[in-house]
C-alpha cells in the first residue's frame, strides 16, 4: 500500500472513528444507532464511497484494483458498514443512469415471491444498509430498506428483507450487463476485507505472544507458538496476494477466474488464521470484551459469504476442464496482470 493515498485516508479515519466500542454499538443498534450515522457521515466526507464513480459525476474515477487498499482497511478495522458494496453499487447505478440513494447500499441475491414481490433471504449488512441492489434472475432492482419486512439472521448485522409487489413496482430497475454475476462481485469486494482482517488478527496475535509471559518468558519464545505464528504469516501473505489478483483489471467488473482464486484462498486462510489466533490467545480471545472476536467472527462469516472455498474451487476446476491448452496457460492468465498493488 505504499503511496496509496486512498488507503492512507481510510486507515487514518477508521483508526480514529471505527473503534471497538463503535463497532459493538452499531452491531447492537443497527442503522438506528447514532454511531452508525456518525461513522457513515465520516465515510461520505472522505469521498471514499464515491471513489469508483467517474470524475464527471463527483467521483475519483478509480478502478476496483485501485481501491484494494481501502477495502483492506475496512477489514483491518472491522468496519460494520457496507462501504465496499456501496462503492461498487454506486458505480453500477451511475453507469445505468440511476440516481444513487444516500447511505449504504448492500448487494444481495433475491427471488420473486408468489405474490409478485421480492425476497432476499440473506442480506449481508442488511441491518445497517439504507438500500439494497438486488439481482433476481436476470434483473437488478434498487430497493429502499425503509418499509421492507425485516427479519434477523444469525449474524448481528445481517437480515432477511422482503418487499411487497407495490414496493417492487415502484423501485427503479437497473440496467446491468447480464453477464455480471452478483456473487462474483461480492467475492471480489470481500476478499480484500478478509485479507485485511487476517493481517490484523496476525499482528494482534504476534503482539500478544510477545507480551504474554509464561514460565518466566514470553510465550512467543516457545517453538510451538513460533511455528503457529509462522503458519499464520504464510496464510496471511498468500491471502493478500490472492485478494490483489481478484481486484485486478480495469473498471469495476472483476475477472471471475481471478476472483475464484482470491476468494478460495482467502476463505482457506480465514479458517487457519482464526484457529491459530484463538489457540495462542487461549480463553481471553473468546470473551466479548476482547476485540479479537470482532475480527475472527467476521473471518468465519466472510468465509461462507459469496461462496466458500469449495464453491470457488469448483469454479476454478470447471475452468480447467474447459481449457483446451496447458494448465500453465490458465495459471498465467490468473497471475499475469499489468499492475498489482
């Protein structure tokens, strides 16, 4: 992230405004929490939410690859608001000529109900979003959360949302390329956040191992702990490189095969990093008062979101089966990019 001014701005703002106490307050109160409104106002003030918009529409004209550092910082600070999805959604709305709503926008897959309405069984960040850009079949719809039927999900910030036929009819349809898959888009945004969260967990665990004393010396001096930290470091580094590949390319439309590589590798790393972190921390890592669980909970949730590693392994495997040349050609296609952050 050297010389990445946008990532630096995100890091400084989130370090000041997105503390553990703020994250907990937003998880408890959702979009109605005063902390949620204040934090979103800060995000808007930085211009990060509009970074993918053309300069002619008030944005910075960046590509997805150029906001990798911003997305990484979202994960590194456990941001409880859908900034990454909002950035992508606003870019899609701008390209379709649809006015962007104020506040955060979640991405979700929906299905039409028998009555003619729309239901999204799981909206990641649905309790803090102000609108949802939903893909249902080949159509995309921009739906406000206000007035929708909302039901809680397992994770604090997620929700199931449903809209009546009248609400769906009143919502603007968004002309999005039919070839663009919502799950691919979500995975491309999630992978950098997973890499950022994994890096934070590793750094926190390394610090703890160097400070925690046992038998008269830091536990980080014991060979078993050193081995666990080394394995964590390998997973974190590999996940970050894979996530960079997933964001590479022009514009906001990611390459599906690169995204498959990114999300699969980050999901694999999430499980291992969380496991080793809690093993080294012991019981304190599971307590509600200790911030480690804010990040490991997200790693476990993001591992499943937009497809787990097994789903994306199938995508990559199918691409290999369909490829007529050497397997090395596919590897080169994934890794040979003009610029990687």
